[in-house]
C-alpha cells in the first residue's frame, strides 16, 4: 500500500508541476503583452457551443482542432472585470498548487464575497480557467462540495491510506470530491447501478438490494444532477473494471437529462468530458415505452408542461442524440404521449415492485437501451 500511495504522490506531483507551468505561461503572456504596449487577453473555448464538441458513433467525445473561442480583453469594457476576476482566481489556484493544498469553490467565494458578488460567478470563472488551461477542474485543486453516495461491493483507500468499505453502510458512503481519495479500488461486483434520486437509493438499500438478488452490485446516486466527484467515480469504475453500468431515472425530461450527463457529459464541460462520461452506460428505465405496458395507477402519471415539451425538443437536436436512434425514439414517444412518470409511481403497483420485480426483470431480459 505504501508503494502504491508513493506512486500516486509522484503522479500528483507531476500533475501539479504541469498545471503550475500552464498558469505561469498565462501570466507570462500577460506581462509580455503589457511590455509590448499591447492590451493582454485571455482565450478559451466557447463552452456554450456544441460546435466545440463532436461524438463518434459509440458516443465518445471528440474535440475539434479548430474551435470557437472566447476572448477576455483588458481593453474591453464588457470583459475588463472578468479579466481581473480570472487573474485573481488564477493567483489563488497558483498558491494552492504550490502548497499542495485544496479548497472548495465556496471557500474561494467567501474569501472575497464583496468582490465576486455571487457563488455562480466564481463557479463560472473556475470552469473558464480549467478550459483555458485545458486541465480537468480537480487538477486546479479547487473542489466542488460533495453530495453523491455509493454503496455495495466496492472498497478503496483515501490519500491517507484509510480503507473505505462501501458494503458496511446503511445509508451510503459519501463519494469523494477528488480522485486522490479514490485509490486502489477493489470490487467483486457484477454491475453498477446509477439511480437518479437519493430517495430511490435509500429505498433500494432498505429493501436490501445489495444483499438479495443483486449480491454483487455497486449502487450510486448523485442526488439529482451529479457533481464532479460522482461522475468521476462512475468513470473510474468503468475504466478500472469495465462493469455493465445501468441508469435508473424518472421518465421525465429532468431524468433523461441526468442520464445523458452521465453517458455523454455536458456541453459546458466538453473539454473534460473524456475524464467523466461513460458512453457505455445503458438506460435501464423508467423508459417512456415502459409507462403504457405497466399497471401504473393513472393518478401517478403526470401531464407534461410546455417547458417539458421544449426541453424534450431541444434534446432531439443534441449531436449525440442525432446518432442514437433508440434514445431519440424514446424521447419522441414521450413527446407523443404527453405524459411523464417518476420512479415512485411503481409503488402504486406494489411497494417492493421496483426492487423485486422491475429491476431483476429488466436486467435478466436485457430490456435496456
């Protein structure tokens, strides 16, 4: 174990040195621009454009060589404030890297709340800096607050050598925010199950999902839209064990969007999706085509709103949906039927229907997308 942690520390040192050099190069270019009598600028990919990302047939993320860029210029009234903010946050990141310390995005905001104005401003600055330096956000030593949980057949170590056994939990183990605390993973699991909501995650644990039919399973929830740590864990599990990985979500636009983030990543973080997305994830349910064939009580099925419809129509135009006919058919089915359903609707059939019937039946019959 000591030799393993030693290897990780060497890798961490190399990553820090590389990121430090990238920060120094940005700062050097700013200084040189001023010395030449020019107004300095910061450049990074436009994170709001699908043109800066493409997907192969298997869903893998590709970044084009020619990208749409954003420029933050010191001589522009529109961006001078953002330029100053980015340089300030860069200085904080540089100090963290030098001292090999970590902090949260919230910590940075509360250092200068009057300066930044809101947490969202800091979040956006950090994303832009990671994009500019072309490094994953966690390599900036700035972490997001953790919220995801994991349980089941998985053990790992944190950076201090503490052993975490996810079998020994009744409510789930907090997923670490950084890969430094996901070391030396070991598992005898047969597959991974990602569930959308904490309520469903807790129900499956209460129903002894990990002890009964699924004796060898890893179950994960991001409690809604997943944080980076949760997505990183899902990716590391796939990269390490290549286990079949399934997504169990509500049959509504929100649930579908969450499944797509796990599977393909997000447009805003396209530059780091190859560290986080798992295109091999299978959408287990609830599928829109499941709704009419299940004996779900009518009062548990919900009518879509106009906002739901617009979100679904927008999904159909995403590049990874255009190459995945099976998912687009499910979205089209939801649009045509005009209804949505949450996982809790299965309780109207029987309180244990999800655990004892729906999940085993889906997996044994390979009824997924």
